[in-house]
C-alpha cells in the first residue's frame, strides 16, 4: 500500500525534511487502517505521539498537506484530453465537544425539549470545508484541485441577517460565498488550461460575481440557478423570457424512486441565449453577461419521488438539443462530490476524531481527503477506464495474494487478467457478491476490501521476514 502513496506525494514539501517524512508515514499508516483511530492505525505509542505532534505542529497546514496531491491532480489532468468537470460543494463536519470554542460553530439547530416542553437551541460545533474535485466526463476522479476550511465564532441564520442588511449590496469579499471564487481561481492557477474546465455547482453557486470571475480567467461554468434575474433591457426577468421559449426536445432518463427502484422520467427541454444583468446594487461594478439558460422540467407528477425541475445557467453556447442534453448529463455528475464527502465521513470517519482544536482537525481531514480520493478513484476506474494497466493500482504482491485468496469468477476463467477483475476481487474481500445481475462494486465494499487486503499483505510480509 506504500507504492501509490510514494507516487502521489512525491512533490510534497514541508519546512523541515523530518515533517515531510513523518507526513508520508502518517498517510501510509492511515491508508493501512482506513476508518481506524490514529492509535489503532499507528499501532504503538511512539508513532501515535509522533502523529499527534505532526497534526498540532504550527508549521503544518492543510495547504502543505495537500500540495503534493494537487500536483498529482495536475499531472493526471494533463494526461487527459478534452473537457473535464470541476465539481464544487460545501460540507460540514460536526463534533461533540465540551469546549466548542476551540473548534468553532457551524450553525444552530433544535435540540430536545426542556421542562416547559419547548425545544431548546443547540449550537453545532464543527468546521466547514469547500472542496473542488476534478473528474472526467466519464466520472473518473482525477483528484482535488482546491480546498478551503473555515469556522465561525458566532452564527446567525440568513433570514435574521436579511432583517438588518440587503445581502445583494454586501461586497462578495465580505461574504463566506467568496470561497466559490477563490476555489475557481486556485483551480485555474493549478491546471493552467482554463478553457478545458467546466465548473459545476448547485444552487448555492448561483452567484453573479462567480460568473464574472469565470469570464475574467477564461474558464466555463454550469450551475443550477435559483435567482430570477433581470434580463434584456431590464424591464423583464429571465423567467419571463423562458416562459416564451419553445419546446426543443423531450428526453427520457432513468431515475430512482424513494425506495431506490429505477423509474423512467420524460423531461421537456427548453433553452435560450439571454442577456442577463447584475443585481441592481452592483450594476456599476459588474457588466451584463450573455448566458445560456437550460430548463429541463418533468410535466408528470410522480407519486414516489419529487418531480425533476432543473434550471441551469452556463456561459457555453447551446444550439442543438444534444448539446443541451450533454449539459444536463454534466450537471448530473455533481453528485460525485457528495459521494466523495460521504467517503470522508463514513469511510474515513472524519467526524469521529477526538482531536481538540480546529487546526488539528483540519490537518487530519486534509490527510483524509487524499485517502478518500484514492478509494473513490479505485471504485470509478473499474467503470470508466478498465483498460488501464493493472500495476497502476496493484503491486505484484497484492496481485499474487488476490489470485491465491479470491478465486476467479466462472465467466473470467481462461481470460487474461484485467484491472477490473482485480478490483472486483478487492470488492469481494469487502462483501461484494459479484452475482451476474449485481451493479459494479461501490465505495463501501471497496474501502472494506482495501482494508482487508492491507492486513493480508502485512501478514504475508511479516511471515516472509520471519522465514
């Protein structure tokens, strides 16, 4: 399991060479015990204490921890052709602490009832992370390109703030939303080919300043819009224009019901190129933009799920129904960054850490980001690029042990071994049944299988040394 870490972290550098060595050792230890606590992964007090010292060192930060991974992401990006999708999203890590001031506040929620029967307000302790994940249109995650961590000393809901100020008149630099702009610029600087990047975000990314920043750096965006902006001459809105747009196509897709069963949905697709104006309070600072609005709506009202109603906004031109369908498929890939965050929380169990300060937690989560990408990559490589050589993911020892412990499927006997066959063997170690009608293995069975494979390799190497 150390081969991929050596390659992935080859360009990692810290102010002290000892920190660099300790960092690589920590990543290897945590990779060998995915989901385990630091003491369990490190196995002894000396290594555990060294890991805690590394995470609490004032000369260590998330930027240095992820620098090597960012460089590897850039190399994988340069090895591809055509467009890539840069998925942006924000997630929260919540923790239970006696001293929440050492970590910060993410929000306020309703807790249990008091003696009077009223719900009490509970402060949620934690940190927030805004991440940017680069994936190919086929869904293969190339790695992270930017990340931003922050916390809050106090929290007020958006509705409470609107009673005191008009959010549209506050400069973007004074808002938490500036993270969208910062990650876009950081990704552009890292990859150096902005015209190949399509930045994708949900309704939280519907920010006019983001659109202007994308134009400024020469990149592209595709976001789900929720703001009915002024359009044309300023006497009507985007919705007014889209209400008169003609139906361009109907598109049949497969969706899942609330019970996880597949179902079909027919989308009515409309699109139009529209001149969109900035908010009234910012028209002196930002220019108007000519953008494409795509509206995909399901007329039928399904009983077992919510109807689909997507309004997308992009700077890319759309002149044919197939181009509009392509943009819809690109936006549908946005769920992959949510899967990445799920691996962070469920696979690496980031929210179960007992570290006491925000700085230490951020450093640990940054390490987990590298491990989560690796798990996600191993899962998706089987689905998007099965022709990749086997040694890109497995060492000779791992392949030999997998062949010895996990028999080939009947349909694979006599056929040349492929990367897909070994990935399925790892998944079978994690509980994947590999029946004829089963879907490809998912992230859960992959991280279970990788953990078991690591234990097997360690046991084999220990026995070999003993002999």
